[in-house]
């Protein structure tokens, strides 16, 4: 980034250039040999080196670097405490920061705080700065306990930094080579790594950090939140997103300014879990190694990552949490106003008046099928393929068998006979069509024509993100959100399986147990929302003006404000049963819940 002459930059007077010694996103390290050239140029650049990341994993020799100012983080060096660091100032640059006028020069310091002045008047602008620079800059009460902890932490670093740096680089290099060698069965790489790892000068140009994205067998980026959630199940914590470095994120992921604005309009904000917009990744995954990293850590990470080879994704189970019921709180009562079953993931729903549950507690045949790219390993979803919304799907009874019917404007209708064991029991809940000559031929061709790419329809097991659960959305919660934000909240955008009304707004946040007729239901957590809510549920067109996701993220009416915005709650039935439209739902609430 600093190749070429430096003479033509700057202007007479004060010129300051600040840059990091190591990129916190990718671990790339610039050539610090440019610093003497900058300081010795015509315009005498002053240089601030941000060494927060660099000093944590490399020797920092100030006599070689020659920067005017260097900042370091003790948190990054020793792991504790947060918020404590140091600014190192060259003596010949100290006068640029010192306030030497004060009362002697006829003016007061530009800014001062407790402990940074020798004398101060409350009735005039009389103030005299302390003589030492460090006294002037340490404004307010120092972090005494943190400083004591940092001293002990530095003493605990028994090995010299050169040894720690060599160890960190060795572990990182070994992991990088193993990751870059992982391939799917068709020969495509499992990961795309960013940084200078492949450079011949990697020892100098790359720190002990690996930033990457996981790719499926088709070369499509696996959403980073899927990887992070699966890793947490293995007690592996990953840093994901843009790592608070938008410049590196845009550079490595190829996000230009117009795309960034489009992402924001689609509801993407910093630190949320919206990992893709229109199929494009909005962030990456980062792993870092240090002096405390072990080879067993590295092997455990590689074993986990290998699980993505030819398997698409690692399934994340929906945990069962037994919530304490507030026996003293009155029960809340509502009513089922709609049931929606999505036989094909991402396509439109069928809306029966009643529908049975599976043995595992989900709706029968909900998201039982999914559309895949030809030879693809990930099912297409509405977020990545909005055209799925143009396809209406229904189940039809034909004698003792079922027929899957798919239709789209301009493409007619296609039928697929379903030799399912549930056919005889489901027949009473689905309409009987006019006689059709149903055959499975041409189904993939029909879906391919509608979506404009080669695809295939696959089924046989649940294709849902959270298998064996039902998404329930409270109508009053949507009404309340619309009142606060001014943005319409149509129920179909939230693709709920069970729609309820008559409950107070956001009562679902405090549900502990529910009973719908004879069916017992358990909450399995609130549903995080993604950009799919901004896709019209019948046309597949994305909202251009008022973003539902952005409104949810701004209002944060659903929870404590952490993580992505949420709307709706995942429910799991206690076993087989039947849900009916119009049926009363009785809810018990969690102890301490505002709903109680």
C-alpha cells in the first residue's frame, strides 16, 4: 500500500499519517520501512503506528520503527484488562501534544481533565497544565486496578516475545496449509483465505491470523453465522463479520459503495447476523493464534472444518430449555388465526384449516422438499433466491395418494405424485383436485425454467433451518411494531407456520408453556430475522423503500437488543396432534416475565 514515492504527498506544516502495523481483519502486515522515508520527506510526515494487533504477536523494536507515536493494547498482549493501553511518544514529537502555553502564554489549555493541570480557576479561564506530558494526557482517574493486573500479566510472559511470535506463526502456518489443501469431492476448494499467506515473504508480511470464507462444492459462500453457530456447539468461538474493519471487508469481499448502501437498505447493520444479501456475503470468518494456542487447538479446529467437506453444513440442534412457570401469573389466551405449511422450502405456503403434527413435534411435510442447484449441496432459500416466491405449492388428494402441485404465472402447473405413508391420513385435510395425469417427469425442468437456472427438487427429510419446530407469529406484535416504526408489517412476510391473535403485543417473549386444544407446545427461542422479510411473498421482488428488517433492527421491541432483530417464536409440539384454525391457545408465562 506504500509502494512508490512519498514526496508528492502532504503540504508544508503539520502532516500526520496513521496506519496499523497489522490488519485486524486479515493479519496482513505492511512494510514498516516506509516510516523513515515518510519522516525524512520534504513535508516531514509525522507517523502514528497503531500497533495494537502487531505488538500482541511480534517483537516491537522502537529504535527500528522510528514512528513518532505508537499505541499498544495491553488487552491484546496479555488478555486482560479491557480498555487499557499505552501511547508511546518520541521525544522530538512530544511538543506536538504538549500544551505549553497555559497561564504563562496567556491562554488556557484547549482541554483538560482531573489531574492534568497544576492550577485552575473556577471564575475565569486561568489554568496551568502540569509540566510532564504524561500528566497532561492522563485525564481523570487512572485505571489503577487494571494497571496492577497488567503488570502481573507482563511478568507472567515467561518466554520472550520472539519465541511466542515464532510459535504463533508455526501454528498459523500449519493450519493455513491444512485448510488451503481441503477440497470437495469435485476438486473445488473448501475455503477462500484472505491475506498474504501465499506470499513468498509471508514471514514478514503476514501475522498469526487467518481470515476466510467457507465454500460449498459449487463455490457458493456458506453463511458465516451457520459456521459460527455450529462451531459454538463444539466449544469453538469464531470472530465473524467485518471485525470492525469496513475497509478490509469491502476490499476482500469486493463490496463497493453502492452495494454497501444496498445492504443497509436491505436491513444490514454492523454487528448483526445478516450474513448474506442477495446471495452475497457481508462478512468473513477469522481465527487467530497466540502464545497460548496449542497444537491440539489447531487439530480440533481442523476436524470441525473438515465436517463441511461434501456435507454442505453442520446441523445445529435447537436446544430444549425448561422455562420456570410463574404459577401466580394469570394465563394468557389467544386464538389461532391461520396455519401455513411450506411443502417446498422458500416457495409459497398452502393454508389448510387444520394440520397434523409429526412424532417429533413439527408440522407434517413442512419444508419436506427443497430446490437445489444442479449438483449443489445447499438448498436454495428465499434470501438467496427470491424467485422462489413466485412458485405456489399445494398438496392435492388423489384417491389414497397425494400429488404435489406447483404453479407459477406464465409457467403453468406441474404435478408430482407422492408415494408417502402419510398420504391416507392427510387426504382429509387437503382438497381433491380434478383428475390429473400426474407424473414426475419434467418437474426439475419446470422448476429450472421458473428460476432461470438448472435445479433439482429433492425431498425425504426436513429441509428447515430449525427442524421439528413451528414458527409462531403474534398479530398484535406486528401491529405494535407498525405503530412504532410507521413501516407496514404484513404477516405473510414473516412466513409463520402458526399465526395467532388476541394476545398482548410481544407476549410471546415470556411464554413458558402453551396448550392449543389437546396439543402441548414448548417455546424453543425467538426467531432471528433476515433479509427474506423484505422480499414480497408472492412476486419475489425486494422492498426498495421501507425495509422491514431495518425497521425491526431500529425499533428493537422484541428483546434486550442483542443479536439480530427477532419476530416470532419457535415452538415444538409434544408429539402427534392436530392444530386447527380458530382454536384457543392458552399460554403460561415465565417467572419474572413482563407478560405476566
